[in-house]
C-alpha cells in the first residue's frame, strides 16, 4: 500500500508544528485511501523516523517522503534525502523514496494573491 510522509522543518513553536496535521488532514480528505503521515525534520516530534514507523504500522509497502518546503535549499536537496535514505536501510522490504521540494506552481499564485488581499 502506498503512503505519503509529509515532512516540514519543525519548530520550537507548537502552533507551527501543528500545521503539519492540518495539511495531512486536507490530503486525506482528497485521498481517503492513501496513508498520509506528518513529521518534522528537526526540533519537534514526530520525527522522520517516527513518521516512517507510523506509515509501516498502517500497512505501507511504499513510502514517498514529501518535503513540505518551497525551495530547493540544503534541507530539501541534501538533509531530508540523506535522513530518509539512512532510515530506509532499516526497512529493506519497504520501498522508501524522497520527492522534491514544492517549488513554483501556478496554484501558488492564487494563494499568494488571496493571502495578500489582492483580487
């Protein structure tokens, strides 16, 4: 069964960490048969490893780690892929891969304009 592990940076502020739960809930509402789990790269729990364990516990045989970050910085191009690859070694029978950063997308334009109050 396919699963999606959403990974944000993590924060010392609980309100920031809680946002991952909101995006997970939205994804689940659009893909109710998909295992979707949120995790944090650092500073908070659940960690990436916790998230992978959760996916497997729910029956995942394929895990796609999706950074919840916009730009191709060090965390999305090096840190997260390396962390996921290291953890994946513990689960040789599970297909675990890392997707790319969110990047620029036409739908983001609408979000930016809406948040700025520009119609």
